C-alpha cells in the first residue's frame, strides 16, 4: 500500500514540475514521458494480481492531468519537430486515458486537439473537434494542474477562430458577440493586465478578504484570459471583413497579454499588418523593425521555448509583410529587396509548411518579378502560387466555406489570370481557370489520381456483383446501418412527413440539418484522405492524354481529339485550346452586341415556367465562332472529338446542336462536356468488354404527368437486348421505387472486364435554391441528388432520360451550411455560390462512379429523348464508344428533322464524359 501512495506522491510532484517547465518554455519531453508512465502505473493498480482495490488518487484526476499534458506537449516542442502522422500517433496514444476522464476533461482534451489543429492550419479538423467537444457536458471539473481550466479558452472562441480561418469572418463575429457581452458584464473595464500593479490591486484585496474572495479573483483572472483570447480572434475577423481600424484597436487592447507572456512580437506583427491594410507604410515598417530581432537573429540557441515556436510559425508571415512593405513603398530597389524577403520566407516554410501562406508569399514574388519586367519569373511564381492554392482548396468544406474560401482567394486568381492573358501564357491560363471552374468537382475527381479501387470503400472491385441476387440489397443495408447514413434516411423521411402535413418551417429546418449531415458524410469518406498530396493539374498530362486518345480504346470517332475550355470574362470569353501535338493556345473572343443579347435572351427563356425556344443556335443565328476565336472553331470542326469545358451561362447552352458555318458540328465531331480540363483524363474509362444494361422506367411518377411511353420503351429495348445483355429484369410500374433505385446505386464499384449501363426514364425535380436538392421522381417518392452522392455503384455509364438533370444550382437560399458543423449565419442570407459549383444530378452520378452520363440541363420531350437513348444503346452495343454513340444518336434525330421546332424538343441532351 505504501508503494502505491509513493507512486501517487511522485505523480503529483512530477505534475507540478512538468507544468512549471512548460509554463517557463523549457524542454518537457523527459518529464512528459515519466508523467504518462506513472499515470499508466497508477491506473493499473486495481488490476494488479493481489493488488489493492482503491487508488490513492481518482482515476479521473490521473486522466485529466495526463490528457492536459498530452495537449500541452505538442505546443512546448518546436513546431515541425513532429510530422502530421507523428502528431496523429501522439493523440492516439492519449486515447488509453480517455475512458477514465470526465466529460469536462474530455471537453478540455478535445479543445486542446482543436487548438493544435488550428496551429497546424487544419481549420476544418478543428471545427469538427469543437463540435465533438460542444456535445459533451461541461461538468466544471476542477483544474488538474493549478492553472485555469479554460486552458484553450471558451469553445466559442475556438469555433470562431476556425470559422474565420475558413474565411467566414462574419459568422465568427456573430459567434463571439454573446461571449463578449458576458465578459463585458463581468469585466466592465476590460480584461485585467496582470503586469499592471494598479489593475491588480483590487484582486489583491479580494485575496486578503478570505471567504469567496480567492475564488472570485481566480474567476476574474480566468475571464481576463478568455477576454484577451477573444480580442485576438475578433481582431483577425474584423481585419478580414475590411475593418483594419477596428482590428487595430482590438489588438492594442490585447497587447498587455502579449507582453505579459513574453510574446509582444505576436501582437506587433498583427499591428503591422493592420497598418499595411490602412496604407500606413512607415508605421508598418516601424512595427516590423521592432520584431526584427526575433525573426532575424539566427544565433539564438533556444529552440524549444514559445518564442522560438513563434519565430518558426510566424517567420514566413514576417517576411511576407516585409516584402509587402517594400513593394508598397516603391523605394529604389524595392523589387530586389522584396525578392530577398521572399527567399527568407521560403526558408521558414521549409520548417513549418503552410500552403495558404506559401501562396501569399509566391504572389509577392510574382509581383516583384513583374516589377523587374521578368515575365518568366513572374509566370513561375504565379504557377507555383496556383499549385499551393490547389492544395489549400482540397478540403471538403461544404458550399458555404467553399464559396467564401474562393471569394477570399479570387483576387489572387484574377491577378494571375490577367497576367496570363497579357502574356498569352496558355499553361498558366489552364491551371488558374481549372481551379476557378468546377473547383469542388475537380477536387472530388482528383481522388482518381490515386488508385481509387484500393480505398476502403472499394474492396470488392473485382467481385461480380450481378451474380448474387441480393448483393445490391446487402450493399444498401450495409450503408444504411452506418449511423450517419441511417440518420440521413431518417431525416429524409421526416422531411417528407413535414412536407406532407404542410409544416414548411419544420421541413426547412430538417433540410438544413440534413445538408450539414451530407457534408459530414462526404468529408469523412476515406477517399478524401488520398487527395491532400496528389500532384497538381499538369497541362502536359492533358495533351498526352489527347495524343493517346484513340489508341487507348476502340470505337471513337476517327480524327484527333482536342480539348476546349471556355471562361467568361468581363471583356469576353477566354478560350483555351489543347491539341494532341502538345499545343496549348489561348485567346479572348470579344462578344458582339448580338451575341450578348442572344445569351441574355436564352437565360430569360430558361427562367420561364415552360421554356420552348431551347435551340439557342438556331433561334438566334449564333455559331461557335461567335463565342470562341474563329481559328479555334475551325480546329474543333476539323477534329473527330472535342472535350468541352464551359463556364457560367455557357453551361446551359445546347452544345449537342451547336452550329458552325451554318451546319451542325455534331455531324462530324463528337462533343463531350467535362467540368474542367484536369477532369478529362480522370473521367476516362475503358469502354471495353460486354455491355450490360439495367433499365428503369417510371410510367407513373410521384410528381408530374404520367409517362406511359416509359414502360413501352423499356420493355421494347429489353426485348432487343435479350437476357445476355440485361443485368436484371427491367423495373417499371410499382417496382420503380426509391428503394429500388437506391439499391442499384449501392451496387458497389465497377467490375473489371464489363461495362454496366444504367438507364432511368422519369421526370426531373428541380430545386433552384437548394444545392444537391434536385432529384428524380420515382413511383413512390423523389430520390435527391444528395442520396446519389453517398452511393458507390457499378454503373460506369448512365442515361438520365430526365429533364434538367444537368442544371447547376447557382445559389443556396438557406445561407449555406458548414464543413463539419452547422456554421450557417444566425440570420440565413441567400448565398451566391462562387465558381462553377458542380452540384447537378449528373455530377452526383459522376461522384457515385459514372464516367459517362447522358443528361440535359434543360427540359426535353420524353418521346424524342427516349428515342435518342435507344439509339445510343444500340450503337453502344455495336462497339461504339460512349461519345461516338451519342454523336450518332444525335445525327439520327437530326436526319429525321433539323428544324428549330424539332431540335427544341431534345436540344439539351448532352454527353457528359471524356470517352
């Protein structure tokens, strides 16, 4: 028994020594190891053979002390001393103590993990951890090491900091507002400066009064610590909302704590940045001179203190601010001076990588090169900047953060794009526009850069799912039994019930909750973990793909394959043409008044309740050469295949019936629409082997008019295909349900050596203000885009004989939703989505596993659409590649009548794919 008590005594003494060293900024590695070892031994006491049944200290006390040390340990070491993988292992080792911790201690532990995630630039992970901590009860556990229990501040501060780092500064300020009110009521004169004797005198009096005086003093000091932290986050958010003066005032109020913790440089750096935002270069330079000794004195031997830590993590920012000050000053030799600072900043980034900061530093490098008239150097810097931003943007943040992030970064992209236009740098144009266009979709497709079949959700890639009757049901059952998927299904049912009873407010609330859940499901998808370090988009990879296009798979249209990217600019359309000989050309097509008027008229037509004039080209007399440089149009029409990436309003044009010199381009050239150029090689697949079809026709959909032709078309086609080309019995009538389609969507990954085709004939359901809310009407209900996103299917080719399944939603009327939490504004405001958000049903099928989708962004007539699909399947079964089958099907319809009255009925049918 005495030995056990000795363990406890040594443990408590070691705790005091550890925190004394940590608070002094001294090395703690050895102390930490001894502390965790003793904690482990004490917790094992009741389980020792013949041992006592009670511990000398409570298990929760031991867990709290050790977990706090785990959190603090990462911050007392030099940042960069651990890799991300090592940090993950560090946190994993702490898990053996979490079963013994109280909810309050777990809250503190998760808060520490969130703080570390913020420190390492992983704001999305921090927000998820704050969410987990918020769900735990705050049991007001006593401090485990003699310092305030709010070691990392109020959880609202951590949430606000994560939000502001995810470029949602407005919501961050909303989160902080009630906390600031609480603190102001407790500390009406502001936070207490512990270095000010006058400010500390009232606290000294409280300590001498006895009774509750010491507790009150401790509470005020703890509140002051939280208040100072609030001011820091508030100032950063104010700065990002364009209020540098207000931010500066907040930082000045925070300065006493910076000074008290021997880190005044942290505050001075922020003040220098605010001064630069105000255009006060002299003041900013003075502030930077004050912090120069910390960042420029390389002789200091201390590399474990918090000051050394600050030097490492903020060194690149210091150098960037120096470069900005040099540029803004326009002094003689500023270009060379700025470049030297950029070089120093790059050295800091080696020790503490930060892609967002690297992008800002590279932008300064590009500006300095431009100041020296060094176009080649500027181009390299802008290209590297875009690659850094590519890595920053590869996080599944959800529509709100996705949009705010892109808005925040857009000035840098636009600057690089303007330079690329000015210098006719086609490669730089390709990299920048690809990130600006369909960016979120490109990030999802970049999963294919790694072997997606080796991911945890694709372990059955070589299994023939069709040979077992209940395989699809099993896959669906497995998905449904996962907690998040089960919750999604439950929310969907509750939404339908609320809508059925006209409880619209409840339905809207549940829809927002389900949208947040969908984003969380996608964010934790194991495939996402493959994309952080994948190589960036390389234009040369695209041209190599074009060169090998026809040799990769048979059945394509003769002639070479080219890729055409279009990007709407204020002055016209920026066009980029990639050819198989390695050529990459760019030019801007200025739009005439007639063309601009035609585009506006087409948009008005699409907004009508029942649009009719859908063949844009025929009704307005517009041709391809009116939108792209004439020589680009000639190149396209001389080619056998064109992979087209539109942008903005151009997505809704009927590209299948585009004209040039009065004739339809599709008669000679197959056209495949891709989200952006980088996705073209990723959407490629080998359409070889046996083609097997699964046919689903909804003749009595739950919404819209009946489609009696659907049943007839399905069974007629099934008869032509025969049993050997049918994967299963066609689904029509009452069997064409949401559950049946969901079962097909969860049929598992593609099977090698076979091409599975899925056709769906029904009505489309649009949701203009709800991304991922559009759907397809089944016999009993509607299956929405979000449900498709969660699926993993074996169908590589999909025919959506459905209206408006290619329509992109441009805005989120609910105000958007967060990455891993409900971080929408307190008062929802319509959110205009930035970039080309690829959120249509067709893109959901791409994410679920389809390489090729036949769909339409506009209404289509069922009869001609079903005829087109049948023509496609027949040609596909005869060995034609998907794009060539689509081309021949379109030509067959044109041969039966190419007047606008006829083409209006099916003009929107578009081939989405690269093969």
